[in-house]
């Protein structure tokens, strides 16, 4: 992974952790679309947060699992974590 979590990486995490397939280009074009419209529920987002915590061996921000859109999630994760992702 790069220093910052990208739409491509978030899309891959959505597929691997939650079984939701979303085109990263479409997500980038509409970054404020609610996760619910993309088919991702709160449990799926929690799975993504858990996957990131396992990868980076540190906790994600407390509010990460409450983000409502890809932009909210990426902004929070990229600004709050020590490695940027």
C-alpha cells in the first residue's frame, strides 16, 4: 500500500472484507455517495476497519466505522493514522 489509502485500495478492501464490488473510478467520481448506496453496511465497514488495523498493527480512528461515504472514510483514515493509511 502507498502512504495514503486510495479509492482503488478502498475498493479492494470492500471486496475482500465485505464482499462488495465497486468500481474505484465510479467511487472516485462520486466520493460523497453513501456507503449504503454502494451496498456496504456498517458491519462491512467494521470489517474494513479491522482489516486495516491488522495490516498496520495499530487502531484506526474511533469514528472510522461510522463514516457515511468513501470521502469521509478516506479523509479520516488518511489524516489520523501515523502512516497515512
